[in-house]
């Protein structure tokens, strides 16, 4: 059987194929060290209880300017812009001289 299109191979040059030899992967899990002592549920709960007891809540002092400013402390004031006036576009038809009745009568 020819694997390459258009290539001519004679039967004499074809080598017999051999089976591949499997190799085991070199994993690191065998040599990895694990902790011998595993914490029980009671030990974990005791540890959490100690952390909760040692935690001290510290509130920052309240800034009175928040109430005075109406909640806008730190928000910059934006000046009001003037309102946009509606204007008709400057078209070429507006600049042409209008034809009068005299112009029509001359034609």
C-alpha cells in the first residue's frame, strides 16, 4: 500500500514494520511527599473559631460632609451648557434671487 500519492515504490524496498514498544511515563507522584497528619473536622472548626475571635472589626469615622453635600461628595460639578437653538440649514435655494412676475412675463 502506497502512502504517498504519485510515488512509486517497488516491493523489494518496503521494510517490514515492527510493533512499537510501550514505555511507562515517569510520573512524579510516586516520589511526592504528602503530610502525614490530616486535620480532623473538630480541629478545623477550632482553628476557624480562633480566627473569628482574634478578628477585630475597625470602623472608620463617618464623614459628615456626605450628608452636607447631599451624597455628592467627590462628584465634580458640571456646568450647564446653553441650549441648542434650532436653525434652518443654509441651502443654495435660499441665496438665489426669487423670480418675480415681471421675469415670467418677459419670457
